[in-house]
């Protein structure tokens, strides 16, 4: 019986995986990987059998119970099994279901964390998720489609909001946040395909997102993140700020 490693692949770029994660991949006999993993990430596992088990919104995907079975079956046949998950395994990655399946089968496992997309996107934007005097709280969320859900109203109380898997629901998210009391002028930063060669960013407002402007810009084939709050406003460069002060003084 082998051991399973649930490894966070990070936000996209192959060199943003942790050193531990890369070393374990090099030893892997089998790698079961998500759909959004960059192909270069699998170069760390040159001798492993590779099994795609990813899920994509609106596309044909592998059922979670079948993924669980594949992981268990692989561990019964191989010494080192890697379940490679985008971002961090413990955030919106269904890691709990996979860990429960392994525990039920009596298989040893270890979780290796990764950089989640919210942190990498903040680095890309060069805008901090927390900002003194502006943002002291951060909520990482997905959009609930349940009728009469109060989740948006609860999430709206956080200074900085980051929505995963929110592309198709962007206008609805914006409208619900405005209804919950967020100003329509609240900045929204959108990061698409973070840290990959396909990366793009856009800064708009909550009002403009409610009107569907994000939908016109987003690429349906790429993962994206919606980052909402005053901390994500366009930054004024130091040189521009000095120039403005000099103009006022003159």
C-alpha cells in the first residue's frame, strides 16, 4: 500500500509550486491532476503515469466519487501517488472528500499546501489584500446559487472580497453586493489566468460589473478571479503623486 500526497500546484505558473511539491512529483508513480494545471507542471513528474481528473464549469467532468476511487485504487498499486490540485488543496478543492475516502481505505496521506490564486493575483496587481486604514478583513468566497441565500449579505461585511469561480455570475454578484450596501463605485479588479503567459487584468467598478462589462471582457476558457474592495483601486505611482503635489504647490 502506497502513500498519497495531496499537493497544491499553485495559481498557474509551473515555478510557483513549492519546492516540496516539486520534489514529491519527481518521485511520483502516478499523478492525478486537475484540468487547470499548466502542462509544464507535469514535467516535474517525468516517470509518472498521468491521469486527468479535472472539473471545468459547464464542461464534461470527472465525478468526485470516481476521482476518490481512482486515488484509492492507485495507492493500492503504487508506492507514491500524487493528487495534484490547482492553488491550495484546502481551499475550494474538495480535499475533505478525498481525505475521507483515503481514511476509510486506511491509506496514509499528506497534504502539501500551495499558493492560492487570491494571493498570487494580489501580487500580480501589486495591490495588498489588506491595507492599513482601508482593509482589515478578507473573505474568500464562491457564489451560491441557492434561492434566498444570505451568503452575499454576510460576505459583504468583509473589506476585501475575492470570488473564485465567479465569472458566469459576475453581474449577479455585483447586483447583490450593491443591494447589500456596497457602493456602486467600489473598485473591482479581475485577474484572468493568473501567473501564466495568458494572464490579463482589468479594473472596473461594481456598477460596471453589474451592467455586464466583465462578461464582455472575460475569456470563458480561462480561470478568473473577482477581487472587490477599496484595496483594489488603481494605485497612484509615487512619481505621479509627487508631480501632483508640485502642481498644487505651484
